[in-house]
């Protein structure tokens, strides 16, 4: 089983247990999360402003809690005209 499928299965189990949002497909969440974690090494620098632990905590917090302040729903942004 590929990592992405394994991650999707774990996310699905979390959805079934009610601890992960069920309104998003695990097949889409898995590559999003794995991609975020896999690309961290491209921009993280050990001598940068954040330690490895602080960086891991930030990534974890964004994945688990999102970006919206106060945990509220994100307001819809109008679509741009093309």
C-alpha cells in the first residue's frame, strides 16, 4: 500500500470516529497533508528564525487547526472574473 493510500485510510478512520471533519474526501486530504510535510525540508533552515521543533509545531497546528483565526468558518471570497 502506498503512503498516500495509507494516510487516506487513517484519515477515513478519524472521520468515522468523528475526530476529523467528514466534509472533505480523505483522497484529497492525504496528498495535501503529505505534500505539506514533504516540502518542509525545501524551505526550512536549521539556522533560521524557527527551530525544527517550532517548525514541526507550526505545520502540525496548521494541518490540525487550519488558518482561520478563532477556529471560525472561512468567509467565502468572491471569484475573480477571468
